[in-house]
């Protein structure tokens, strides 16, 4: 069973997403701040991480930097409510596999995680080899981060 860490300071979102991912057969754990996130990574060695990044960029990017150092091969999917167009570029330098904008469904996160872990096709919102991201849709934007950042 794949282990997923959901790191988000929004307890309700994190717990609901964890519950939905468990229903899909994943082992999901939550963390609500940087210290909990880093401890969970060291304790459980997750197969993938869902990390909320807010703007202004602060603690989350520092956490992301530490995560990338500790878990270079673990895919990280950033989920954010931020509309800041610079954010995908800022997180791309840390090895982020994909970028999703809230609101996002558990199904979108699950599909993105499966793709990030090499277990499924790319989510319907993008093809991994796209040069430019899809048009922004009313729901979330899923943007692959492949090598260089893909701008919004």
C-alpha cells in the first residue's frame, strides 16, 4: 500500500483528502505545519507528498527545500489556493512533480499522485510533454513541472 503524506495547514481539507485517498486504497497521513511534515517524512518515508504552498512564500518553501534534500526521489505535488503566477516557477527549482490549484477534487489529486508515482496516465488536464499549460479552467489547474517550470 502506497504511503501519502498530506501537508496542509487547513485541517479540514487535509483530513477530507486523506479520507478520500484511504478510500482509494492509499495509506494517507496528515501534517499541519513544517515540523510535523518533516517528522512524518523521517518517520514514515512516504511514497509521495501533497504539500500546500501559500503566498507570500515563507515556511512552505523552506519546508519544500528540506523535503527535497531528505527525499530527492519522492514525488511532491504542490496544492495551493494562491493565484500568484510566479509560484510554479518558484517551486519548480525544488523538484516538484506537479502543481494543482484549489479548489481541487480528491479524484484529481489521486490521478496526479498515481501519475507522479509512475502508476498511471497523466491526468486529463495535461499531457506531460506539453510545452504550455492548458487554459485555466474554473476548477483547478494541473501543471506538470518537468525540468524547467511551466508558467501560467
